[in-house]
C-alpha cells in the first residue's frame, strides 16, 4: 500500500506560479511512476503530468504543455509540479498519483484556484 500526501495548493492570480509537492510513504518500492491529475467541477479527471521512476518517460496533458514541469526526488519519494503562467481554466482539485504494478494510488487532493 502506498500513501500520498500533497502540499502547496492555494489561490493565485492569473499569470502567477505555484508549486505542488507530494510525498509518498509505505510500499514506495512498488511505485513505477508518479504524477499529477486534476479534476474541475463537472469535468472528468485528466492527466496533468506523469514521470516514470527513471525519468525516461514524461507525459504532459496538452493544456499544460510548456507551462508546467514535473520533477521527482527518488531519495525522498517526492514528486513536484511547478506550475507557471497559470490560467483560470487551471482551477481544479489536483491529485497526486502513484502507479504500481497492479493499481493507481491517489492522494487526498489539493485545491488550486486561479482568480483575480
């Protein structure tokens, strides 16, 4: 079992930046990739970014490409999401994810609101 805890959500103005962090604990040796998904009210959960353990494969959602950057510290089992040039449409609940061999594990979510 993998437990995930997110940090760093909040309110930011359009054009601003925010950095999310997620710390994994438990069976971290079973993790093959970590990443971020988001869900806005009335919409489906969508991929924001995901990175494999070795960093060889990184995927970004089309809407955040070029603005968001995912990174990871394997020693501390922490994944980061640097979000720049934020837009109101980036407003959502952001969930940390950990992909193991058999399942996805999820954090509790952190709210990001982009508004003036």
